[in-house]
C-alpha cells in the first residue's frame, strides 16, 4: 500500500495491467453474442459522380446479412456528419457548409469516401460481397494541392463553395499592422509548408455495437477520446434515435492524438446496421483502410512577413495561410487552423501588432482535423522557423534575436496582441538554461571536429508557447464503496497518457489514502459526466475537479466526524486519511466516516446521506506552458543522411505533478515532431488524386534510428490560473521539435550551400538533392 504526493515521480499504476496483457481495447471487447462483420466499400476515385449502384449480386452472396448505400441513408432521413464549429468570414458572412452523409450520395470526393457497407457473418464474406457491388462512376476533375486548389480555375470540390474557399477568416488588427509595416526599417519574408500527416495511432479506430431488444437500446464500443461527444452526434444529429437509446463505451485506447475525438462515418454505420439486424455488428479497419479514412493533420502553406525597426525589434507580423481541410469539414476542422492555434503566433515575443488571414481550402483528400497540438505546432513551426530566418537575415544569433524581443519577467502578466494573458514565465531563463544544457558555447569546436571528418554539423533552437488547459468544464464524481475503496468517475478518456496515475496521485495526496484504494472509471456514457481528452487539459481541469471533490468530501466529513466523536466541527482536523479531534488521540478513518455519513443522525439538516459528492471545474483561463528545444545534428553531404547527436529540452510546466509522466509525454511528442520534420508526409498524386503514401511501405513513421535520446529538464514558473499550479504538457514535445530540427539543418547546410530554407520532411533524398543543386554557392 502506498500514498503519493504531488511532485513525486511514481510509475504508472496502470502499467502492470497493460504490460501483462490485461488491457481491453475495442477489438478485445467481450461480447454477449458473436458479431457480424461490417465492411465498407470505398471510392477508388478522388472525384466522381455516382451514376448507379447495383447491389443485387452482393445481397445474394453467401453469409450476407445487409447491404446499404447512400440511397438507403437518404430514405431513412438520417442527418449528415456535422462540423461543430461556426467560423465568420472577413466580410461578416458565415463559413460554407460541406454536407457529408455517412455513405456517399451522388458524388464521391476523395479516394476512400464510403460508398456502401456490407454486413456478413464473417469479414471475408463481407469483403467478397463488396466486390460484387457494381458502381458506375463518372470521373470528374479533381484537386489535391493546398495552395493550388484555391487558385482560379481549380476544379470545385463542392459546387456551392466558390474557389474552394470554405472560409476566409482573419484575426488581429489589420490597419495597425499595416501601419507598423509602413514605418519599418526592414521587412523579412518567408514561405513555409506544414506537411500533411497521417495519425497512425498504434490501435486503429474500431467500433462494435450491441443491440438490446428489451429496451430497444444500442451499446456502441468505440476507440475514442471521450464518449460525451460521440453520443449526441450519433444519436441526435445523425441517426436521430435520441440519446436515451444509445450508450457509448470506451475501454483502453491505444493512442488518439486528436483523431479519435470525432465521429467518423463508420460509427453511425455500425449502430444503424446493428439496429437493422437486431444483433451485434463489428467494424475493425486494417491499416490501409485507416490511411484512407482517418482524419489527417496539418497541411498548411503560409507566407510570413515581419516588420523590424533598426534594432531588430519586432514591430508587426503578418501571416497568410492556406489550410487544406480535405473533402469535407470534420467536426473541429474549421477550428484548428483558425481559433485553435492562431493566437500562438504571438509566441513569447513583444510583437505589438499581428494580423493573420487564414483561407480554408477544400481539396479532394481525406478531411483534416486535430492532430497532437491542434494548431499550436503549426503556429510554433511558422514563427520559430521564421525567427531563426530573421536572425540570419539581420546578422544576429538565434538567441540574440529572441532576447531582444522576448517578454521580460517584469512585464508579466503580459497581454499579447491577440488578447491572451501570459500569467507567469521566465522565457529568457528557459532559453539560457537550454543553451547551457546543450553546451551551446562548445558547439564551434564540435562543428570543426565534424568538418575534419567530412561531416556538416548544425545546431538549432526553437522556443514555444502553447495555449491549453482551458475550454469546457470537467466534473469529478466520487463514490465510496463497501470495500473501503473510492471510485472517481471522469468524463475525459485515457489514451495511454497515464490518467489513472495522475488522478490517483492527486486524490491520494489530497485525501491521504493509498492509491490502491482509488479506482478510476472513464468511458461509459451511462455513468461518467461530460468530458473530453484533448488540448493538454486533463490535469489542469479534471485534476483540479478531483481536488475540488476531495475538498468537499473533507469538509462534509468533518461535520460527520464531529457528530460521531461528539466534538465541535471546529476542533476536527483531517490528515493522513483520518479525522481527529485536535489535541487528542481520538480519530476516525475516512472510510469509517463515509459509513457513518449514511446515517442521517450524523448529518446536518438537509444534507444527503453519504460522503459521495461531485465537483465541476470550469477553467477561468488557459494555461501557457512554454519551453526551449535545442537540436544538434550531423549531416553526411555525400548522401544527405543525418543523425541527431544531441537533443535538449527545457520546459516550464508550472507545478510538476509527476516528473516521470511529464518526461514520457515530452519524449513521445518529440518523437512525433521529429517524424514530421524528417520522415512523414502524406502524398496525393496530382494527376490521379490517388493516395500515394497509403501504407507503411510508402509512409515513413520515425524509426528508432531517427528518434533521438532526449535530455529533459524544467525551469518552472507556477501557473496562477488553476489551484494545482500546473500547465498543460501532453502536446509540448510535438510543438517544439519540428522548428528546432529544421533550424539545425539550415545551420548545417547554409555555410556550404547558401540555402536559407527547406520544407519538411527533410528526408535524406530531398536533402541530398538540395546539397547537390547548391554545392558551389557561397553562404549569403
């Protein structure tokens, strides 16, 4: 038995179960009856009219139970998959709509667009029957390029979306920014690409639906990031059966990274099929299907412009971004390139005015939505890659340009040009600690040593800030059990981050009880409150709610203990899991008091029996974690191959609840960020619209020889906007890594080639081509 406090590096309490095969992921769900298998027939075309769908032969195939198409969706009167975020255009009009039925009606708009579903006794039978479905397609012109799709003459993805711009959004003071540029001593510009990524969670999406004829109720098991978004979208907005008819459950989840927040078309399909057949139906995709159907991430083309004064102080920033949203607006698709990350273009700097114009572009590709960081990595990459470029263009060092423009500790709380308030931080202190940890001063000697071996060495830094830990409320519900344990019900959903450990640690620290007595329940819409995992907000919001309900339990427990012990409540103290009369040895354990609280004689008038309680934490403000990443690497100019030889991170996460958990989150995020910088890229062929990187044969996840060993440290400033003092941490590694890596690459190659910028991913092949094309050029 063990009690833990806040700040201890305890190992994850869920790991023994998961590491010994005790995890239960969607495909492991124990079912009351054998499941029929659902298979989705998908479009082979990027854009085409559907002239006819003939399912006659498929319906007669062995084992087939059900075949449904878009026409059946229409006849049933089902709703479309919604975009849940309104966006206002620059001219005051609302964004466009892109209707998305769960099965295509009349037209397909990307390779992998669902056309029909087949349910059979076995998966093999369902696949065989799907091959018998005859679809008469009339191909249409398509468009897949992010910038190109917004240019005059590009084929329209939706006839109602003129120029493929579903929104034309702005943020900031345009007139003030224009005035700053008018008085600038110098303007520096840079065009950047933020490459599209496939999420590729270790556990693919999956869905299983059971049907109970006794109450005409469905139970959907789905790999999600919280059941409370899934349930109303399917029950109320799409199938229109009402939420009482649908229970949504999620077990263990093998990675989400934003992609599993949303309702994808297959989820309502599974529920619909199960209700039609009055039996259990299961859909589990293979990896190739996931490539064609999971929402993807990033995909921006941006032009950045900075106005500088004679001392290289930032006067104003202007950014124009083309953000590819795919063939349909996903749930939060319109939010990610706009409100989610744009305000983080202020960075850690004093830039007095910023103006941003984001153009939402429809393309004949899989829709995009949140991916780890959800807008903040895009902002950090643009800004920190740009700041390094500005330093080199003005002759300053990377740390000097930042020092001149950083917000100073004496200026905090600092209100940015976008209205965010940074409540705490020592931004230069974080950078200097990172530089010391990376031995920045000794780099010149290491570079010379590499040169003697024919290698090019570079060092790059990136600072970052992210806005997280705010958003919707989270509720913690506490229930005392007869076996002297406490169950906490939470609406957010662990995806492998260590929620059970973090929440147990907070509850153990506040209540003074052993973590073995604490149970965590998530992922069941019948018993958990509303909640969501996303935006690095679990500890700062759900953790604060846990602390809040613990405090309510203690407060009520003092009254009950006072009654039982025949003392004044003012004389009751609580410590180490027990209530005691101050100055005596008379005590009652928390669980003894919980039992006594069931007796109305020990309760104040009007109080409900028991110590069970709940607390809702509504974030008063966001948190602003920040940090500095420094990457040092070595390039072989003859092959373009590179090796990251040193990677250092210093973060400001406020209170460190569990430094070991924090380090794990940062390491994982760096791995994903390095993958984006060096290997990962979603490629659609411009001629055919086909997904060329549709499997692990063609899409390069970062390997063990790419992901660096990370030296992690903290330089924390207490957050003032939540009672735990914490700042979000789950996405930070993926935010700081891409610009740090690319900045290091430019530092390595520019002295030899004069090249000022390369776009991600910087593969060995692409880097070799850049080097060969510019070998004879001198540094600018």
